[in-house]
C-alpha cells in the first residue's frame, strides 16, 4: 500500500489552513498511483493530504483487484478504518479503483459504513459525489464505464512539493482479454489520449521540476491504433522525447505481441529514452500462452528479446510471470524455467495464478493445486535470485548516471536513486542532491539494489 501525502508540509501549515484533511491509500499498479495523484489534484482546493487516518475528514482507498490477495488486503484495511467512523461520525469513507468497479453495490452491502464507491473512470466527478454524501442522502455509487471515455486535462497543482519523477497516462483500458486478467472488465476498452493532451500534461509537470516521466497504459504499444489522428506509439515517443526540459523518459506496460522494430529502434535512437523494458512474458510455454490468449509463442518472445539486445546491448529487461495457470503441466513449467535461464532478466515479478471474477480462465478445467503453485513460485524465485544477482554483479565497477530520488529506504542517512537501466542505487551524499543527476561508481551488488560511491556530484 502506498500513501500519498505531503511529507514535509504539516497539516497545520499556513498552506493548509482552512482545508479539510484527506487520507488517501493506494493499492496496486502505477495506473492507480496516477489516479490517486489526480484525486489529490481534483480535491486540492478543499483537502490537504494527511498521513494520519485518525485526523482525516475524508478517507479514500484506491483499490486493486488483479489477484485475490490484493483484493483481500483492501477488505482488511477498510475493516480497520471502521473505528474512525465511530470516533468521528461525519468522517467520509470512500472506496475507489478496480475493486469498487468490480464489486459496486456488493461493497456497500458488505461494508455498510462506507459512504462512497466509485470506479476508475468516475474520479473526475468526485467533488459532486462528496456534495451528495454531505447532503446525507445515503451512500453514493458511481461505476459507469464508457467505451469512449477521455481522460481530462487537469491544471490543479501536483500534490508533492518537489516531484522528481511523474506518471502520465497515455491510454486507458485494455482490449486484449488475456484469459486470466480482470483489467478489461474493470477498466473498460482501450482509449488513447490525444497527443496534444499528453504533451500539454508533460510540459505542465516539467515546469514543476519533474525530470523523469513514465508514460502509462495497460498496453502502451497499441497506443493510437484505433484513432486515425493519433501517431503510433513509436511516433508518440519521438514527439515526447523532443519536449524541452525532459531528461528521462520511460514507459510501461508493454505487450510482447505489439513490440515493433520501430519501437526497438527508439531505444537506440532517443537519448532521453532509458534503457529498460518491462515485457511481461507470463509463461515460457507456447501451449500455456495460447490458453492465456497472449497471441505470441515462446520463440516469438525470444526473437523480440534478441532484437532488443542486438539494437540496445545495455538494455535491462524485466518481466511478469504467472505460475500454476489452469492446465500448466510440469513440462510447461520447465519451459518457463528454461526461458528465465535463456533471457536472464534483471528482475521478475512472479505470481501464483489467482482465479478472477468474469475472466475466462476462472472457468477452465484442471486448476493447479495450491501447493504445486507454491512450489513452482518458490522455484522461479529461487532461480531468479541467482540470475538477478549475476546481472547486478556485472554492473560492479561501472560508472552510472543516477537521478537522485530521495532518501534510502533502509538507511535515512543515505540517498537513493536509479540508473537509466532502472536499478536502485544507494549511496552517501548530501540531501541537496535530491532531484539532481550524479555520476556514481557501482561498488557492490546486492540482491535487489546496488551500492555506489559518488564520483561527480
Ligand atoms: N493471477 C495471477 N497473476 C495475475 N496477473 C494478472 N492477472 C493475474 C491473475 N489472475 C499478473 C500478470 C500481470 C501482472 C500485473 O499481474 O503477470 O502482468
Ligand atoms: Fe490484462 Fe492482458 Fe490487458 Fe495486460 S494485456 S491488462 S494482462 S488483459
């Protein structure tokens, strides 16, 4: 869970006087983080963010339903919030995001103390929804999902005082219907934002001091495909890369079936585009990929990886994997193991298959027993630990450009930043460097991060 709050602006500061307090908890992916950012912007005039739920006037939980575990975390947090309502009866509690969209009215029945339930497309109506709640007319529910929904441009300030990096959504929804995935049902059909809105939003946040922008979408590679007036995704990358003041550009998430040669060339040709691609493979078995409705084979995935490595030898590759998909045999699983050994990702995000409402795979035969899923998950994580460490070890001795993002998570005396290849580096240095670029020599590889020493501040 992530909390959006002003770390260095107290709720009592002059800036916040007269504003109510909003506790905003976010689960799930970067799309949700972006939506939460926007919620804070939309409510900015009336609400200042707080990290303390006990002094909040409004509590919003932005939820994720990608796996059952994510959904359960939401119920457990929301259950714990009930006591604040008892202490402060005019406290408003709302549930946003994918669980809100998926469960709708059922949430209000299950958690009757909730005032507000709204889906990802409905965040822009939040001020009106809050007015309705304040009128005391009972719980408010908004889960409309339009197929032609356009993300509006917002001019309200960003909630963080000195942002270093920011997300910009370039498209909403997904048309792919991978058989395991609930996203198309909770986020609707794919809609690309007009390029002029994207460019305007990026210019706006660069003016606030942002150095690194990550373009977001469930499947960014199909950007613009349904609209004649939109460029394709490589075309958009070229346009964005030219915006003055942008130092680093990233994007996520990509679908392997849509990675074109033009896109691969962007990694070679665009100076601002960082050498990192998150390319979810999901399985190393062509048979399983087919049942997942992924539209690529193991060999096609490996060919894309070869192309990427040959045009951009420094590229960092990361992936998502599902183990224990219905019908996955030992042989299929071995294919996943061998794919990991062949590609050698820097990092993987591996998950046990979790049946999701509305999805086709939930109704497939031959569900894999939990204990086998757990064994397989342990095996891939164990293997990846070694592979990832070898990859990180290979960076020892290199000099890397780091964007300093903040204080180190484990040791608040140190700084934390990221390489262009998206590796986290911790190192000693003064706090004034936050938001700046430094050159660091990598002195030690750890399992999920690197230790560095500043060469040029
Ligand atoms: N079960 C397990 N993992 C899933 N993912 C998506 N749906 C499921 C599911 N039903 C994983 C995929 C995706 C990542 C965001 O979450 O690997 O890429
Ligand atoms: Fe889900 Fe597949 Fe769409 Fe990704 S591409 S959001 S996994 S349906």
